[in-house]
C-alpha cells in the first residue's frame, strides 16, 4: 500500500538585533559626540553587514561580518557643523537584501557662556607696566556640555 509521511523542517534564518532609536540629545556645534551600541546576531546564520547613514552622523565600523550568537559594539558619532535639530534613519544592510533601521537624532547647540554676578569686568585704572587681576566665574547656561 501507500502511506503519507509528514515532514517538517526549520530553515535557518537571518535575524539581527539593533536598537530602534538612538538619541544623542544636546551636543555642541563643531564637536564630536559619540555613543556605543550593540549589533547582535540572534539568528541561525552568519552574515556580512554594512551601514548607510547621512551626515553629520557616522557609524564605525561601517561594515563587517557577524557570527551566529555574536554581538558587536559599534559607535555612532555626531559632529554637527550648524546649530539645528538632526533626525534620520541609519540602515543596516545584511545578506539577502535584508535591512534593519535605527532612528538617530541629536540637537546641535552653541554653548552660552555667562559671567556669574555682575555682567561686566572693570579693572579700573591700571598704570603701564603694572598688572591687575580679577577672579571671574564663567558658567555655561546652555544644555550642551
């Protein structure tokens, strides 16, 4: 006679884990601020990857190979040239055309330095060849470091 045999199989699949978003918060203009994040291979196959992201953001390393069960530490850097809010998608391309995206954002600001107390420094009359010193406390009133 004839009989049927039910066959089931699990095929290996590719799955990378990334954060869904990275917020760089407030950062100074023309300075680099960086944060580390993880790229993990939680699937069943190793894969090559490469990142695409628009400036002023950069991800390093921008490409590589990640083994099954491996996590890699990557660095997102933000170096804005003008004071503005920045928001874009970083896209991780893996094999077989699979893509993962991370929303990256940051706000670039100029520091705001102010003199504590009186807003002026008066040295009075100082004779040529003499020196006058004053202690001045500067504070940064902006939300950037």
